[in-house]
């Protein structure tokens, strides 16, 4: 059983049809990334038991968008400061003894 099936969540009225109730379910989510079809199993959604309207969990969509970002997994570039000059041994300039 899934986490959603373990927790009792009351259905909510569907805003698309007058008789349906939106129920929480885990579904397979499909989306295109360029020319690639991406499938995500066990994706949280609310589905109307009458008309089939689907609404996806906002946090899950944000998480998925972040994972599918072209920059996902790439290190962030930080500007490094130039290293400080190393101290020299000996005098900094020539001296003359009189």
C-alpha cells in the first residue's frame, strides 16, 4: 500500500463537474522533455471519480521541475578571489649600506 492509501484524506468536490469528488491517488505522470517522453510512477494527484479531471500536487510538480532542469546535478559556479600574493623572504627591495 502507498503512503496516500495509509492516510485517510477526505475527498473534495470537483470544480469541473457538479457530482464528482476529487480523490487522492498515485498515478504515472507523463511529460515531454524536448523529444523525450518522461514517465514518473507513483506521482501524487487528485482525480475526480466522475469526470476524471486531474490536478497534480504542487510540491511534487516543483520537485520534478527541479530534477528535470538542464542544470540539475551540475556544480554551481562560484567566482573565486585571486589568491593573495605569497610573502617573499628577504628584503622587498635592494638597500645600500653606507
